C-alpha cells in the first residue's frame, strides 16, 4: 500500500518559483530515483512529499487519498537525511526506537523491534553507543534503522550517501538495494549522482530547474534520451555532442554519440583528430581527441591496453545506429 | 501564526515597555519643572532644563570627564588587549591557565575593584604602590587627590582589559592555522605578522570592543561612587554621576532628566554603528 | 625556537602576575590581622588567620547580603530564560522576513544607558513601593539581561542542525513533543551556561543595585560599597568580605568565558 501521486504540484519560495508544475506517479513497491544537478528542485520535491514544505499549488495523494495538508508525522513516511539527522543526545537504541515511542507503542514491543532492526543492519553491538561514537557508515545504518522500524508506507532518501567515502558508498548502495528487495516497500531516493540513479532505480526521474525532463527506466534513458539535457546527464563519461556540418549531415542541429560508441582507427574514419590526454583505468582507456572543426574534444572509450601518444593523428567513426539526433530546441529526433 | 504569538511576542512586548516607558517619561520630566524637595517648583519648562544644564560648568566638566574616561579606558584596553592576546596566541607554557588568570579581573564587581585599588594599592600611606615607590626612593602619590580621574581610568581599565583580551582571543581563533603557516613561509616575523595580518584580521573585533565599551562606560558609576564621589571638586564627575547627583542628592528631577536624555542621544549615535555591524554579521551567516 | 618559547612564556606569566596581583593581594590581606594588613612595609609572610571571615559575618550580617545577591540573580535569570527560550526558538527555527529586524531591535534595547532612564525608574519604583525590594531588582535585571539571553540562546539554537528538527517533525506529532523530547534535551547545556552568564552579569551589576536598594534587598555590590565610608575602614575585613563576594562568581566567570564573549559582544564578534 504505497503508491504516491503528484498532481500539478508547484512550489514557490516567496517570489521564486522553484517547481513550476509537476505530475508524477510512483507505483507501489517501486524504487524511484530523483536525479538532477543542484538547484534542480529534486530535494524540494522530496520534501513536499514528506510534508516538510507546504505545497503552493496542486495535490499529493497516497493510495488515491489526498494528503496534501497532512502533518509530516501523520503521513506514515520515513525519511533518511543527508546528514543522517540522528538525535545526538540519544543512544542508538533510543534513536531507532524513538518513532515507535512517539507512536505510543508498548516498551516491550519497541525493544523487540529495535533488536530486529539492529540485527538486519549489523548494529546489535552498538545499541548503547551515542551517534558521535559511530563511524559514518554506522550512523547511516542507524538512520535507516530508525526508518525501518516504523514500517512506513514509503521510504524517502535525501542524498543519503553523499557524506560517505567512495568505497563505503558502493557498499551502502548495495545494502539499500538489498533492503528494497526484502521489504518491497516504495522508495524515493534523491541524488545528484547519475551512477547511483542508474544502478539503483527501477524508475529514474530526471529533473532540471524544477521540471521533469524525462521519466523512465535506466536503460530507457540511456538508450533514448528525450533531449540534450538528459542525454548529457545520464551516462559516464558524458555523451559527446557535435554540431555544425557534422550534425547537418544527419539532418539535425546537434548530434550526440557516447564515448563507448566510437571506433578508432589509425588509418581511416569519418572524423580526423589528434590525441589529447588519455586516462588509463586499466579496464578501459578514455581518450580525449581534438577533432577538426569541433571546439570541445571528443571523449572516446577504447580498450585498456591501447597505447597512443599525445598529439598522434587518429581517425574516429561513430556507430551509425547509436547516434542521437536533436533539433534546434534540443529535443530528440526519432 | 498562533505559534508566534506564544513565542516571541512576550519578549518583544516587555522589552518595548521597558524601552519606551522610561524613555518617554524621561523626555517628559526633562521638559517640566520638578523638584522633589520643593513642590512649589512646577509647570512646563520647555528647554529651560537643557539650557540650564548646558550652561552649567559642572555639566561641561562632566562631559569633558566622560570623554576623557571613555577615550583613555578604550585606548588602554585595546592596545594592551591586542598585545596580550597576541602573546597568548604564542603557545606559551601553561597558556590556558594563564588566560584564566588574565581574564579574572573582569569578574570582580566594580565596587570591590574600586575599594581594593583605593585602599590596598593606592593608599598614600599604607598602599602597596606607595611601598613600591618607596623602594625606588620616590615620594608617595596621593592618587585620588593628585590624579583622581587618572586613578579611576586605571581601575576601570584593569576591570575591562580582560574583556578586550577575551574578545580578541575569540576573534583570533577564527584565523586559520594555514594563514599563520603561510605567512611564516613567506618570511613574516612577529612584527610584520602583527601589523600585516593580525591587526587587519581583528579589525572587526577592535571595532566591536571600542563601541561596546563606549556604551558601557557611559555608565561608569560604582567606581566613582565608592572612591571619589565625583570630587575633588568636579574632577571625577561624569555624566552618569551628575545625573545621580542632581536626582538623588539635589532632587532636581527636571535637570537630571535632561542629563539622562543627553546620555541616551550619545549612546544611540554609537549604537547605530554597532547595530549596523551586527546586522551585517547576521547576513554573512 | 625553544628558548623563544621560554622567554615569551616568562613574559606572559609576569604580565599575568601583575594583572592578577590586586586580587592576590586582596586575598592575602583577608587572611591577615588588621595590624598586618596596614603594616609598612607590606608583609608577604604572616600567620594566616580566618578570623576576619567570622567577624565580617557577625558584624555586618554578610550572609544576608549574599542571600540577596543569590535570590535576585537566580530569579531574574529564571525569569529571563522563561521569556527568552520561546522567543529564541521562534527566531531560530521559524524565521520570517522580520526576524532579523526584531533581533537587532531587541539588541538595541540593551544600548539604552541606565543613567538615561534612572529618574523615571526611581520615581516609579518609589511610587510602587518597589525601592529596596527583591522584586524591584529582579524585574529590572530580567529586562536588562533579556536581550543578551535571547541572543546567546538564539546562536545556540541556530547551531542545532535543521535536519534533526525535520527528522523529529517526521516522527513526532505536535510541537510540544518535539520541544520536550528533542529540543530541550539538546539545548540543556546551552540553557544552563546561558543562565550562568546571566547570573555573573547580575551579580556584578552595580548601577541599579546602588541606586535602588538601601538595606533590605541590597546585594553584595551595595554591601561592599558601605566599606567606603570611613567607619568601615578595616582593610582585612573589607578584603575578607570582598573575597567572599567575588570568588564564587569568578569561578563561574571562568566557566562561562565563551558565553561571555557571545553575550557581551551581541554577535558582533564570532
């Protein structure tokens, strides 16, 4: 029981309109990721759903019921914050049990639920500690534990991994995905990191300037971005864009081709260029190639073992069926 | 909205009453003839009280004394405060304890500091200073007769030097270690560092110390009350003491109120600058 | 470098000794007999006696004045905290466009020189029978310290991360619960140290206490000044009384030095 429906939701702070109008459906049990650059309104949208901000216009429905004006605590949602927002004066046990205490659950029941959550999250040994005695990853787990015990209708995550170091982030990412598989509860997850979005989401919502640019599964967005913004935002390294003569050859204002969809050759190809800096990752090598007639260098993914020298002339050919075409409004031509 | 009525309104309302009530009353009293001893003196006085006050030599003396007190105390505390806080910043042995020792005078109540200075240190016969002077073969100084205002300046400066030190220490803590290290790499010695980096960094703090002391020291009272009671003559009568004397010794309410209004005007001129600085600081949060 | 540090340390401690000397000398005098206290040359070595401390209490009812100081500073502080907590809370967590203006205005009331409003307050207190009463001083000190207390609490509240309160909002139904379970426990120490600051400031205040009290409600500041009259010229006893009056508060002052800066500079220095 956790479908969420936004109908014509808009939000302004004073005179500043941050979210013009958003319609969105989140289905029961789905893992939805809001992704976009900072200032795209993704966090605001999440906070509107949580009830931490008041909706200026429009409706928010849970399971078809209007919840627009309900107090945050009454919405039955749990939120995990960027800074974890653990209560510093409470032990781990008290932190996790706090929402249950607020719901006036009997003490014995609270204890049992806290035990259970702690076991799932490997926190059993730390129950008596204060948040400041925990590592970043452990704090994150406590925050998640506090969310789990409420058995919420949906989980809201506001950039929960951005304060962790790289290795731990990948770990926690997997743990959250595992959790979703076990609980099958609706989750809405906000991030600016498109890798997190691609790896975790059932459905990605790409936002920019408070507008939804595209909604779809990770692969949908990768294969068929609706516009230049989504094309540039999803995929790493970024898609290469070419305009001018190269684009008009395809009857488009701009064409885009992903680094992994360009072939290189030392003898012949569609475009001629000089090798710039190259990044060797071992598994792959990313070459930055200065193509004649293009201002920005093109990024090309090649085999990890390729050895090319700085300044060497090479030839590039895009895979024709993987070229994305855009009109002069930046919309995809299909 | 309901919440706000229950939260910040009580504070604002009581402060509004506290500020406006006495202010309006003081203005009113300053415009009437009012003497507690002589009920026959009454009626609207217009600017008579002010005229009388402004032409009174005691008043001009008191203004002069007030300015001398303010200027000297602020000068002494700021200069010594800067030097001492710079010294305390140098990672001394027992530095934290030393800091406590140095700020201690700030917590001595003004009446106590006035009396221990007057009796134990500055007494022309048995005072410790007299003994010290004697060691060098110098004649004793009758501090409160020979340099009465200077003595009060010394006492209040001793009381308030720790305040300047405390503020400067707080301000210098916001200077990053990296800046200090960078300046050392650039070859800055103590003197260059003090003038080129330390002083500019503390600019704001110095401004605050000056303005806050201006407002507080307008009310120097207890030190005068317990040592010289304004004398000899009018030599240590400042504005605050004059108002007290007019009101509670001469019972001339009208004249005292006029003096009060003048001190309010002066404080407000300073307060405008100080408040502007505070408001600016809030914006940078 | 090392010898440099030693030299600077010696310099620092010499300065510290000079600054602290009046206090030290006073404490020493309080332990002398009256004859030793006025001895020339001054005696550094003497047989300490606690006699003065007993005499001070017997002769002048010292405890009475100390009790006045305690009652006045504690109750004025409690009252100020009670008014200030909700105000600071709303300034910190429910800021509006006018919050900044209100805060600055509240501070501006602190800049009114007491001497400017002495006359009406004196006359008003006289008419209301508040002269020389605990209540009279408590009211004045509450109002006098309110801006500082609001300001210091506000800066503390602002340091509580917004996200913690939002988390509480997601979990607690109603403001009262958030206040009781989250905010109050989190700001306990802030409220406590702000209270200490307020007590220190009131304890040492000597403009209003000298002008508005005589005997009944006179706190220690006024009591000490009675030693300035010639009949009270007993230096050792004066020193004993002074030591008793300042030592406890000096200790509180050491503990609250950070709040002191915050409170007295009214946020102009961070």
